[in-house]
């Protein structure tokens, strides 16, 4: 996992709520722009992120940044729901 992908999940200026489909497209688009491989997100990851963030783009970006950082530190090739839970705990979202 390349740590440069983390840079694409910086907080956005506007904070309208995103529906699950919008969130998924946003994350996938950011990964594609960063040159990430297609299989970087495991099953259920996007749904877990959207659930914890309640559609808030700033929280989504913070959560994904934390998850990518943890994944890079652990040398993971694919993020899973356990990493999302750890990132959520680190950010005190639950």
C-alpha cells in the first residue's frame, strides 16, 4: 500500500451529506486518480465507512486517511472492515 494515496483523502471544504452510492464513487475515483490497484478495498469496507461517517464527506476523508495510514503501517495490500473499525476507534467515532 502506497502512503501517497493518503494525500487524496484530505478534508473537503463543503460538507453536504453523501448517499452510499456517491460515497462509493468518490472513493473509487480518488483511488483511480492516485493510481491505486482496483482491489485495494475489501468487501464491506465502503458500507462500513459510510455507516460510521453518516455520509459526512469530512468524516469519510478522515476515516479513509486513518484507515490507509494503518493499512500502510501494517503492510496490507487490501483494506478490510477490521482496519476501518481500528480507524474508527482511533478517531473516536464510536
